[in-house]
C-alpha cells in the first residue's frame, strides 16, 4: 500500500471515472467538469473543502480505501472476487489505466464486494513473521453458527478482562477460496483513547474513542493448519488460539506445536534428497541455498551454511556439509535443520527469460510464501517433498 495522499489518488484517476464517482454519491453537482484537467486535483480538493465535515470525511474514507487497494495484490483480489461473483463489470478492469482506477471502479460498482476484498487484503498484508501456526487437523467441522460465535466472544472477553479491557467483542467470519480457508476477524474492545480535535461546530475538544484490537484467524481445511496474527506474549496468544480451537473447531485443547510442527526440514540434510517436480509446472530447477543447523549440547549454538550452486558444483550445500561438519564428533543425525533457503527457477516462454522465486522456511511454523502465482507452485512441492506436514 502506498502512503495515502488524497491528491495522489485523485491525480491517478481519469476525469470520467472521478465524475462518475462523485455523481454516484450525489456530490459536487455544481463542479465544472468541462474545465477540470486530468492530473490536477487542486480544484476538486477546493470543492470538497466547501462541503460539510461529514461529507469530507466520507469522501476521505473512500479515497483511502482506493489507496489501500491500489497495488498488484489489490487488483488481483478485485478481479478474482468480481469474477467469482460473476459481475458484468469485471471485463472493464483490463481497460483501467492503473491500480487506482481498478479500485475506484470496484468501489463505484459494488461496495459490498470491496469490503470483502479489503478483508482479504488485510490478511495478505501481514508478513509471514507475524503469523503463528499450529497443526490442528484436516477438514474439521467449522462451527460458524450464532451459538458458537457467542461462546467464542465470551471466551475472548474473559481473556482480555484481566487487563481491564475486552468488555465488548465483534466477529467477522469470512470464507476464502483457492485454497479453501475459513477466516475470522475478532475485535475485542481495547483501552479507550483520547484525541484532541474539532467537532462539527468547529469547537476544540477532546474526543474519546473506544478502539478495538484486531486478531485474525485462518483455518486451512485441506492442510489442517490454523494460522493466527495476534498481539501479546506467547502465553496470551496460545490462550486466544485455544479459545478458537475449542469454540469454533470443536477441539478439546490447542495441539502442542512441538508434537506435529507445520514444517520439518531435516529431510534436506539427506544426501540422496531430490527436488522432483512435474514438467507441467514448468520448473527448470530447484536450488538449496542455505541450511541452518541447531547444534546439540548446552548453549544456544547454530551453524549456518550458505552457498550458490554453479554448473561445476550443483550441490554446493552437500559439499559444504562434508567440509564443515566433523561427523565423528557430531553425527549428522543429531543436527536439527531449523531454517532453509530455496530457489525455484522457472523456464522462460516465447524466448523470454524465466522467473525465479527465492524463499525461506523456518522451523517450526514460518514460511514467507503466499497463496497465489509461483508461490502456490512452491507451496505444493513443500507438501509433496514432506517438508510441509500437510
């Protein structure tokens, strides 16, 4: 998401589309669109400044929404959702000049769809380091009825009550496709906050806001994995995840992540391990670039081996293991692989150079791959190679 600026958003959208937006809102009826020049937002900003404060605020929210979705990922989500909903205006997306226009078109055509896309985008914006994962079981029954939602909200309120917050809680469940995922946004009430500002009568006052903290849950049915983004320490996060497992997934407790971790990397230290792929996926080769070993014994000790394969030394990491590790003192079986860096090289098409994808997998539950494009291909093979336990 780009840094928000109303002028930048307006400057990035064509005159016909801007006029259509304001007409759909019943705003700026006296504005001279004939005299407006594309890319010059000053006159529109001036016209908005003359509107009531509530109108200015609502337009600002819309422009901020457009800015939020003005990216490759935002455009992809808009296209996918509009296609799934079979909206006739999906064919117009290709004719838009940029991501800002695609987001504005979606906002004009269907706000409800934009709200769904915003939720998807909120999930996708978090870096992989923020997500915590547990193997909870495949194809569990998701209890998304009112009774279980109320039980879940009650459990969350109890967790936050000890901090003097969480009196109220709101849930927004959501299903995603490709791959199939049940998602849930939870918003327990946070501490009240006070801002200095002006009201509609231009009085300088203190505004008290009852804010909420955001928690995101994603249950991957076919993988059997629960992912969660939440604040607080590890003990609190485990309580929150256990409440979800108990009330929504019908489990008795949160599974121990050490018993069945989402990622197991020790297979990569085998000398006979082969990165087998299907020709249909157009993978030219897979390279192992880095291995991080946790060493046995006392203390926090690690050994990191990193190298880039060449035609002369295609298995450079294997060679480094032989050179760096004295197996008479430390058997390879006692070395635990806690992180690996892999690189996929894809074949080019029509004379073009093929694309590359480099990513890291960290034991027990970190992987910086997304769910679409080339990342989805790599994710599939992590499962096939038994690196991912799903």
